[in-house]
C-alpha cells in the first residue's frame, strides 16, 4: 500500500472518531438527564408503587373469594360426634368457596381517594426531582462552557507571555534592559503554562461531572455548545403562572388532600362494620356431594331413627355480621388526632411551598437582572485591560515602563477576560433557573 493511501486511511479513521463525539446543547443535556437521571428513575418507581396502592385500595372495596380446604379429625368414643361434641363428627371435611364483602366499604371512599392523592404526590415529586436535577445540569453545563473559555484565555495569555519573554531577551542582548526583566518574564511565562494545564484539568473535571448525569454509562467524551455570546432577554415574572406550574406546590396540595382523607379513614374506626359472607361447598363427615350408606340426618344425633340412606352434602349458607366498636382505651381517638395533626402539618407545608416559590422567583429574577447589568461593564473592562496591556508594552519598549508593570497588565487582562466569561455564564445560569421556576424550560 502506498504511503498516500495509508495517510488517507488514517485521516478517514480520525474523521470517524471525531464524528462519533456528540455535541450536546443545553436542551439536549436536560432531556438526557431526565431520561437517565437516577433521582428521576427513583421518583418514577415511587409513583408506580403509589399507583399499585390505589389499585389495592379499590380492590379492597370489592367482594373477595377464597377457597376453604379443611379436614378435622376427632377421637372417637362410640358416638357420631366423637370426644369433642363441638365437632360434627369423627371426620369432618370442609371444601367451600367463601365470598366476603364489607358492605359499608361500598359507600366509604376514603381509602381510594387517599391512595389517589398519594399517587398525585408521587407524580408531582417526579417533576420536583426533574427540576432539582435540571438545576445541577445547568450549573455543570455552563461550568464546561466557562472552563473552555478560560482555556482559550489562558492560551492567549500564554502567547502574550511568550512575546514578552522574547522581547526581554532581545532587549537584554541589545543592552537596553537588565537580566532581571528576563527572569521576571520567564517566571510569568511558566505561570501561564501552568494556567493552561489547570484550565485543561478544569474542562475535564466539568465534563466528568456532567457526563455522569446525561449518559446511561459514564462518558466524558462529548462537546457542548457555547451559547454565551447569543443575546438572551430577561423575561417578565408571572408569579401566578409559576405557582400553577410548580411541582412543589402540586405535591404540597396533593399532600393536604391525602392528609384530609387520612382523617376520614381514621374516623371510620368509630363506625360499625357490616360484613356479608356466603359459603358454598361441602361441610360433612364424608368427602362427597352425597353421602353413601346410612348416615345421621344431623351430625350429632344418636337416635337410630334419625339415620337416612342418602344425605346431601353440597350446598350453601350465608351469614351477616355487624360489629360495633365499643371501647379500645382511646386508640381510635388518638389515631384521629394524629391524622388531624398530619393534616395541619400538610397545610403548613403548602403555605411554606407557596412562600418559598415566591422567594425563589424574586431571588432568581434579582440574580438575573444583576448579572445582565454587569455584562456590558465586564466587556468594557476587557477592552480597557487589553488596551492597557498594549500601551504598557509600547511604553516598555520605549524604556518608560518596567517589566513588573507589563506583567501586572497581563494579569489584569487575564483576570478581566475570565471575569467576563464568568459573568456571561452567571447570567445564563440565573436565566435558566428563572425559566425553570416559571415552567418554561
């Protein structure tokens, strides 16, 4: 294979590797985090469990069917009933289908509605977890963007330091400056080299922090979109709309409803229970639908005239049970009181959630407004610092400035560049948090 063919293959492979590196926007990162975030998955499991609780509460109001399978042996004593006269015979077989229904549960809906409210709380907490995760993703995303910009700033500063170091060496050879200026320039150059390595590390650490949130398996091999230079207007704050979309308020409201139904369920224990049981099957001394041979017409009769040749064993019976609570040492009253306290706590939590939302909105808006107001000032500082560095270098070349002044001007312009990028990232983070609170992100 010719050398140019090998080079073509290498370029193609390198291009494929580059093409496989995904470029993630902020919206992509948020969507990926909602899909793979462990907090959201845990909240989803909690919502699924709450839905099963609702299904179980609904099922508890419907009739239940059970199969009763029982054999009772009693020591014989020459009588049909055996030693224990309470039993129906020496051998007793029970094979019955039992249908049970608590009739009052048909008009008591507290358990179902409590479970429905609990499910609403669990669903709202999914969005609560989503917003909490989104806030972390936003912070990590713009940490990468800011780190990349600072890396570019450090490279620019490194080039400026290299030019100044070269300038001092040339002027030293010409006898225009002392060797101390060369040493100072070399020290500054080494610091700029370390700044570049630190900036690279900051990018890597920021990618690791975000990568663990937005990929199903850990990866830090991705790029992000730098949108700091794009204009972004500050939206107006609508507190009523934000409250209607707030998952925290939704969860707190559903919690109040759940606690209210908890009180109703606790009060049910003051009321009687009214049960209906229906039995169908065999309760006899022989395991057969019809007894064969002579058998007693009743299980406990000892009179010979009461024997019959065939006895029907398969049949049904029904019973109605009314249980009236009388006294349990105040346990029911205590449960009601406890449920009422939980309801009061839930109402307090709702009030706190409403006030917290308004506070967070005001804070986020103030933060966004302050960050936006500083953007122009920070950009102007960069321009002024850059011009100051240029003029200081010219003055140094003319012998009117010292090396210390040049290094100080370099530090000033580097600080101004980084502060400008931090300010842009700060505004983007504050704006994203504000939009998230308003439900528009």
